[in-house]
C-alpha cells in the first residue's frame, strides 16, 4: 500500500482590501509568507524600488525575467535581509524548469514550506 499524501492547507480566504500593505498583513495574520514575484521585471506591473516599503518574507528569482532584473532583485533581498526563492511559474515551454527552489530540509506539508522560507533555509537554483 502506498503512503497517503499529506493534505496541503493554506490560506483559503481572500483579504477584504487589495492594497499591498493590507494583503501583506492578511498573509502574516494567517501565518503565511509573502513573496514578492519578480519585483524588477520590465514586462510586468512591479514594485521596483518601492519593494523596500513593504514587509515581504522573500523575493522571487524567475527564469522568465532578464538576468539584470534578477540581479537587482538579489541585491534588494540582501538589503532587506530576506531569502530568495526560485520562480516556479512559466509562460512558455522554454521557461519550464529553469529556476527552482532548493530547501535545506524535506518539505512534506504547507507548514514545512512556510517554516523553511521563514527560517531562510531555501535558495533559488538554475537548472
């Protein structure tokens, strides 16, 4: 008999407000992690330098983003003293499996994932 997969529990409600600071507060109240996705992308509506005004728990490095934009995001993470994670989404076949997140410990449930990011036991790697 196979092992039963753990039930993934996450945030299953939406915040009442769409303001960034309210969304971040909502995530933190639910014991989640707020990760800023590609904050310096030239192709998306992004935070840019305003990233420093928010309480993010991590910053994403994404294989679909230009190298210099990821480098700026890496510097921001260092200044903010938050970990980096690898972006797992893709918008084309060429972007699949380009950047992933390597965790120091095995992830078996949502709580493990959140705790590893909060404890900075993760890093993005290019494949």
